[in-house]
């Protein structure tokens, strides 16, 4: 499943790395692409969107 989520408070590439690590804790096989300029996170994952959103939120970021 492919997800595209907007993370308004992702400010830099380090934020993107933190978000990527958070997603990988719930799905180690996930493919994650982050773009701080557009605030978009693209995820190819087998887990539900709810789980991915919660992982991002738990890392301290909001999902629009």
C-alpha cells in the first residue's frame, strides 16, 4: 500500500530522518521518501495508515 501524508512541521532533512526511523519501527520493510520542502512523506508499507500516522505522531510530528 502506498501512502502520501502531509507533515506540516517537518522542517529539514533531519526531521525527515526522524520520521523515517519512526515508520521503520512499525514496518522495517517500509520504503519511505520525505520532502521537507513540500512537507510530504511517501510510504510504501504493509501496515495500516493508522499505525503509520501514530508512529509519526509519537515521534513528535503532526499529520495533516
